């Protein structure tokens, strides 16, 4: 996305004119972007903000870790239950 594209987008959406210098300064200043794990966001962000670092949001990292722990616990429990004697 070029500076001209961003200018026209801002003018279309908000009716304001923004100088190309301001847009260049803002887009160069973004250093870290947190995303939610969707694969298209990092590519889109890297296109607009080429000097930034994209990382997964901490909330989503914790959530993913909990899912992995739960899946491991369920798999271990299934293996353990297979070795238990049956009481009828």
C-alpha cells in the first residue's frame, strides 16, 4: 500500500487531507504489531509497515498453550484408562 493509497483512503473515509510526510513518518514508526494468529494479518502488516515486528498476542499465546496442555492431558488420560482393569 503506497502513501498515495493511504492518503486517498483517509480522505475517502474521514474527509481529511494528510500530508505524505506525516503518513511516511507514522508508517515508519510502527515497530511491533500483535496479531491474533490469522495468517493474512502478518503479511498485510508487513506490506504497510515493512520495518515492524509481528508477534502473536499474549492472550492468544496463553490460549493456545492451554489447548495444547488440555489435548496432551486428554491423550494421556485415554492411554491410562486403557490400562485400568474393568470392574463389572
